[in-house]
């Protein structure tokens, strides 16, 4: 089951690392700080930056909440367990995240990250196509700044009305493999929007090589984990708040270093 831990804003990763250090690995399945892909759109360029989806909160998936709670109580910077209540001994106990909340986060998070959503606007400047986490919640949008590549969704989370920001992506932005595949599955064809599968296997990039993708990730340097020559896609990882996150990129979009 999922449980939510509240911490001081800015201490989320500190609490996460302490838990991972003090807890036996058999006591939990994963502990993570939920992130989202925020898009900074300036001078006709869109860059992805990782930000905390819910500042002051982290998640732990465990079947042994008592053991997790015991360790939490020993941490100096520990704030509280969301939904904690007193038992018969007047001690606070862990209460799991409700099914609706768990389903909500399951629907928007992948490996702890909420990826950008592809949005296409009609000639009347209205949303007519959505791919990604925003698709199920487009009717809950309270504000959208397409030019600045974000939409604000208001919904009930943990018993309160909360606002979440969703990063947006468009046809004018660089293509990303996973997003193009989703568009293709949903038969969303736009100008230059089809995936091109090449059978040229000598792509010049191999596992272990270092690459950059300045159009999306600025000057961040990535190490290639593996390559899919047929699809001309490379797989890499990036360390974010103490967790390794998997990323896909088109070989033709990256710049090899060295």
C-alpha cells in the first residue's frame, strides 16, 4: 500500500535518503519524491526541468507501515504522516492513501514522474487532442498558458482541493520517442508527426557514450545505457532527488560528446 509522508519543504529528499539508509530493504518496495516535467518555453525553445509535484510530500510503498513509522519517529526533521491517527494506546499510526488518490497518482506518474502531455489546439484555440497524463483530467483544467507550456488542474487530493501543474508539449517542440509512440497508438497524425523507423544500424552511438540534448535538457550530459538501432532510439538515465530515472531520446536529436 501507498503511504504519504509530510516533511518540511526542501527536506523531502533528505527524509527519503534517511529512510533508505535506516530501513531494511525488505520493509518497503519503494520510496520516492513525486516529480513532474515542467517546461520552460523561451525564444521559441522548450526546455524540460524536473520539479517537485507536491512540495513537502514523499511517498513510500510498504506492507510494513509500523516499521516505517517507527523509523520516521526517530528522524529529527520528520514532520508528520499524512492521515495519521491515534490507536487505542494513543499512539499515531500510519493510514494508507485512499484508493481514489492511489488511482489518481497511478494514472499520472510513471516511475515517480509525471511526464509532459501533448496538446493540440483547434483553429478556435481550443484543446482538441491530448496525449499523456493530462488526457483524463482535461475537464478539471482551471487555467492554461499554452504559450508558457503549462496547464493547472484542480482536483481533490488527500481530502483537500489542490492545484497541480501539468507541463505541455506541442508539435512545435522537439519530438520525444515515447510521446510520438503514444500519438501513433492513438492515431494522432500531425505534420511531421509520424515516427520514422530506419533500418540503418550504423548510428555512431554506443552504450557508454556521452551525449547532450540541448534543445530539451540544456547542458545536461547523459551516459548512454543502451541503443535501439532499428528505431534509432537511445536509452539513458538521470539521477533526480536520489533516484535513477529512465529517459528515451532519438539518436538524430542528440549531440555526441568526445
